DNA sequence: CGACTATTTGATAAGGATCAACAATTGTGG
DNA sequence: CCACAATTGTTGATCCTTATCAAATAGTCG
């Protein structure tokens, strides 16, 4: 069955007892979404636990004045709303398909049952949330003390480590990750191009010299 | 017994079954720390779950270049290292007593046993971590689009909501919360004083007009 | 009192946001 | 298939915020 394969490859449910896995798989359904489609929006009520089964999904938060901060680019196997099922209050996050994608979803109650009765799942959940907190704090510190150039280096390196090269992101999307404007990203990328560390064309960034980026991004996670 | 009272008043263990509470209390010990003492440091191994029993404890992360970002000011009942017991890898956070304080500690294994076998505790843990993530993301957005003045407003309002007035923080400490320099905080506070929204003296900030701050800090949590 | 820490104010410089105009590429409907 | 719309990339000029450096004052504590 396809679904249990998806669960086995997921971060949250991998290495789980076969019987629990089978029971969980029975509750899980797949849903296809198109490029640009919203999977959930801010302040929306949560009734399903969601994971990416195929494709890429951008998870971001918006401010009242419209600024966006991309906080996770989830790929196959990664959860989209780990907190919401546990938390009654609505969350500020938005999830949107970056390309055509498939989402695996399971009713909130079934997820909670499975999770809360499995120390293994709960440990994984806390570990994932812990990494998210570390990552966010690391980005706050970067905003404090690092210039746009260096923040871009680190973002590119993190993306490269996760997705390889080429990276299919627009400057606008990178700006959302780095916490700056499109123009500043472009100028900064121009400098990187001159040093032939990267090459870029519309919606695509190729990392030509990963070693050059590496020295900025060794510590801490990001994205 | 004093310890079970502390647990009952704590965020993580409150409203817990009496028998579990009693069992947990038996494993818990108190430890007094002096002003300025480190309760744990970055990259230190975690062998105990820790909570504040009395006093205030600052939890912050440092960067390699020495910048600090205060990320929680924990008071009575608040946990200091919720993630570490679940996570084998060392964490980047530091906890330091802001004044004389008492810490409640319980061996990591006992905490894990209690937590993982109690859906109630685990739900609380995830909710706390969720708020921490929201808070951190909100601060990233603030760093992106808000000026120092407004960030200080929000920080002061959050602190006021949690601790009331007067607030016993130095400009240096506020700078660590807001993500800027001491000088900028001082200048910004000067402007607030002129409008008689606050008053301040060495290590102390009095909020004279909370309503004036409120309009900046309604949404999102912070600290 | 002396050492230390915190506050205050000024001058300067630089990073980057903002505004604006334009070019290049991709997508769409007739 | 072409014309037009929409998105993305590019560059320049300007201005504002705030970091940085510096120096002086004022509390606090042993």
C-alpha cells in the first residue's frame, strides 16, 4: 500500500511499530494540490494533521502589515502543522504549494491518539519543535548582527544542503527567507556572481562553489 | 510538602493526577542559586529537567561573535530546559539567575518517564514549545519591518503584562531582548520619557502609561 | 573613597530600505 | 501563433535608521 510507504518515509512516523503504522495508515488520505494552492491559511481551524507526500510546500508567517517570513520549506515526509493538532488556539502560519504537490492528511483526533500513546512519536515531535526553535533563534541573532550578504550566504547554503543545486527559488522568495527586500537580494547575488560562487537565471540559482558558502553556514540549522 | 505545591503551581505539572504528582514530587529536589550564577551553559550536557521555584532566570542564546539574545525570562513555575531532556544533542542556550533564586530539578529519566506516559503533560509541553516558536517568528518579523522604537514598545509591553511595573531591567538587558544596542535603547527610552509614557532610573523602568504601549503590542506574544 | 556598572549625549558613517524606471522572460487568450 | 499581460530581474539615486566610537556623568557597592 502506497500510504504506509509514505508514513514510513516520513519524519514523524518512521521506525514505528508495524501495527501502529498500519492502523495510522488506514486513517490517512491523500490530497493533490496545484501550484500556488493554499493548504491552510492563518487563523484557520485545524482538523487534520498534514504532511507532504510529494512536492514542496512553503510554510510562512505574515505580519499585519504584509511582511512574510518563510520559516520552512517542507518536502516529502515533512509535517506541515505539527503544533496545531495539540493546540486549540488558531495559528499564524500559512502553507502553500510551491509546485504541484500531494498532501497526506489524517484527522486531528486520530493523529493525537497515535502520537500521545507513542513515546517514540512524541520524542520525535519535541525534537522537531526544538530544532525549529533553535533555527528561529539563530535567525534572530543573524538579523541582529549579520549583514544581508552573510544572511544570504547562510540561507543559500542551508537550501543547498537540503535541496542540492540548482535551487528553484526567485529572489522574492529568497528575500522572504533572508528577511530583506528583493532588491537587496539581487544586489547581493550580483556580488556572488562576480566571484562565480553562484550563477542564476529567472527563478533558479546554481551553487557553483559550495565550499565558499560553507564557511558561513557551518553552525546552526536554518530552514 | 513544599515540593508538590511547587509542582502544582508549575506550568508543566499543574492540574495533574494526584498520584502521578506525588510520584513526581518524590524525585524532585530544590537547589538555591545566587544572583548571576549560571544554571546551565551552552553545549552542556543535560541530566536534569529544571524549573524555577523562586526568583527570575534569564534564558538566552549567544552567537559565536558574542551577541546575546534573551529569549525567555522565566519566573516561578516556568521550565528552563523543556527540550533538552528529549534531545540527545547539546543545546545552544544559557540560563542565568537574575537574582537569588531557587531551582527545582528532577533527573532527566524520571521527567521523561512522567512526561511520555502522560498525554496531559505532553500536550502542555507541545503547547509551550508552540508558543515559543510563534514568539520567535514574531520577533523575526519585527526585526524585518519594525524600527527600534516599536520593538522596544512591544518588549516593554510584554514585560509589563508579565511582571507589572516597575520593571527591574537595565538598558543592556533590554537591548538583549529587543535585538539592538544599549545606546539605541537609551535614546528610544529618552523619547518615551519625554512623552511621559515611562520613567526610568538605574536598572528600573516604570510604565506610567500602559495604554500608550498597548496599541503596539496587542498581537503576538514575545518573551 | 575607589572601582565598577549604568546612563547619557554627540558626531559620524554605513548599510540597506525605498522609490523609480526599465529590460527580459514567461504565460495567456484570442 | 501573435499580442499583450504578468512576473522576474536589474540598476541607479536618495535618504533614513541605527551601529559605532567616544567621552562624560551619575549611581552603587564593598
